[in-house]
C-alpha cells in the first residue's frame, strides 16, 4: 500500500470499482445491442449501442407460452429471487417468486430485466460512454421514460425469442411498466398484475422526488454528475435521498409499531444530534446500505422517469383509450395504508379498464405496512396472485408441472 494512501481512499476506490464493474460487467446474463440496433427514446434520440442485464428463473416451455416478465421498482434490480451480488442479501421478491410460491418457477419462466437508466448492468449514466472512451455517460446520458424502459424490454424478449408473455407483474415503478406494457403491446401480454401503482405521479410524489434529487445534487462530491471521473461518490446526498424516499414507502402505523419513540441502546436522550431514536438509526442504516449498490445519477434518471409518466396524456387525456378493446386480463391490487399510491388511483385504473372493455379484477388489501406491502409477507396478496395466475393459466392452456404446456 502506498504510505500516502488512507484507508478511506482505498475503500472509496474499491466502491468505485464495484459500481463500475456491475454497470458494465454485471453478475447476470446480458443482451447486447449493436450500433445498428438502436433504442429509440421519447427524448428524440437513439441510444446505441446499449445492453440489458437480466435474470431468469424456471424453464421456458416448448411453445414458449409460460413466460412471466417481472418489472422492478425504483430501487430494485434484476436480482428478484437470488442472492444479490453486491449486498449478499436475498432477492427483493423471494417471498413471491420461487418453486411452489405464487409466481411459481416450477410452472413459469420468469424474466426480470434491469431497466434502462439503472446501474446493475443495463445501460445507464454509470455505463461507458462510447463517444468518450474511458469515461462514463454521467449526465450526458439521455433522459429516459417508462415507455423507453418497456421498449427496451420488448427488444430483449425479441432477442430471447419470446413473442408473447403469459403475464407481466410489478409494483410501484414496476407497476407503471406493467401498465405501459399493456398499453403499448396489448397483443403480447396475456395477463397483467399492476400492484401499488398509478397511471401518473401526483404533485406530492413529484415533490418528494425533487427533494431527493436536490439532496444528491447538493452533495459537494456530486461534481455536476462527474464524480466517477474525479474518483468521488455523493454518498451522503444519495443516503439522504434514500432516507426521505423510504419514509414514503412506510406508514405511520408501521413506523409506530416497529419503533414508536424508543431510544437506540440507551435509556435517556444524549442531548445531541446523534441517532438517539431507533427510527433515526433505522433510516441511517437504510441510507448507508443503499449507496453500496446504487448509482446517484441513476437515482436522478429513474425518479425523473416516474415523474414524467402520464399514461392518459399519451391517449388524448382519456385513460380508457389506452386499454380500448385490449385482450389482456388484469388484476389490480392496492393497499389501505399506501399513501404514495392510494387506493383511489388503483380504482381509476379499474374504471378505465372497465370503460375500455377489459377483463379486470380488483382487490384492496387491509394492511398497515404501507406502500412496501407488495414486497413483504402479505398472505392475502400471495393468495390473490396465485389465484389470478392459476385462472389465467387455465385459460392460456398451461399445464401444471415444469416446462410443460397443454399445447406442447
């Protein structure tokens, strides 16, 4: 070790190396698209070359009719049901996905891509900039939308030889992708499960995202998005952004049940600005672990994509037009304590689907777990998802058992 190099500098270099490695050479399969296969973006530019990192689980059946696409949320990635290569923690939806679970990998071939603009192997601001060898895109990466994410996923499925999907499922930003899939490619989607989501962001949601973005950009280590080139990382700003966002994923009842006003490892206050309360310590932990696996610029891009999402605006301001005569069958789920995407927003989706003539079922689940309930151990949600997919599977002609089809 160079005697002039501190441990903090070594840790920062290691952190930078890990983030760059996962952005370009992830621990996942990767589909690469050449300069002759551009992704046409809503911003009016073409992204090329680019790549998509993804994970798969289960077996694709003989007639390729059992594929389920999972769309991850803002802070998720492709590691749905396997140990995360960076954090070493379980996948983000292991409660839902796996052998014998509601999204049963003994029946379905599950695919989860990392979205465009993210940082776990799909092209985003942390990816190498082909126009500037040796540099990453940073803020030169074009602004992307939910529809851009879905277009890229459609290109991935084409590459994998999957013409139609048995189902598309996801919550929050993942649910936005589900709705966009059903609107953009209705003939490719047999069934859809949008959970805890909406067809556009409220002004309050946009406001929370802006606070998070400003926290990142106010960090002196951000350097106008050029922190990779300068060997820095706006960890503090990104951690604060994560802390603020994480509060919106919970509910007051859940926070009270879990933490109340309990002190952290002490009986009395310290009369300082240390993390006296357990809830403070919890949020700081959420922030510090998040920066290990997520890129700050990606956070800016993905929150902006959610803010721009407005499905009705793409169809003359009439949401029902997005689903007119759709063949897709839907199951829409909301949670009583979700104040990020409250139940009235799910009901608006259901009303639009009804007006468009779609087959749709709807469930509001009673829970105090807040927006994140779709990721947690929620037995009623498991029963709903399992029942919906089994019913859709009967209509699709899927037989029980690994890799089989009634048609195969």
